C-alpha cells in the first residue's frame, strides 16, 4: 500500500489504538526498536513490507534481541499495512 494512502496522523492513531506505542516510539528505543530504526534496517528491502506485516500479525523474536514481540492477530490487516507502510517511510509526522 502506498504511504500516501494514509496520513501520518492516521497511522499514528492506528498505532496508538493497537498498543504499538507501548513498546515502540518513533525516534527512540523503548522495549522494542524505534520506528525509525526499523525503517533504517529495512531500507531498500522489497520484501520488508510483507515480512513486517507478518511479524506484526504473528509476533516473533530474535531480530532485535531476545525479548519477543507479541502477536496482534486482532489488528485489522488493512491497518497493519498502513502502519507498516508509514514505519518504512521513516514514520513521518507530516
């Protein structure tokens, strides 16, 4: 999904609504990596959107350390696509 399909404010609201912000921040590590760190790690990787959408839905561990990321199976797949697109765009605020 193109990042232009969702505004940064909408993406942030989706992230807040689905508890993403409990473990992630835009610009600094909390429990998990910052969204900007994620964007940098996957920059230029054409497979990243699908991989990260699966990671959000199913959870996992080992990429950023041993602390597991919980699954978000109840999160709408369209919302996952929007948030992942926004993250990979560098989590712009505008």
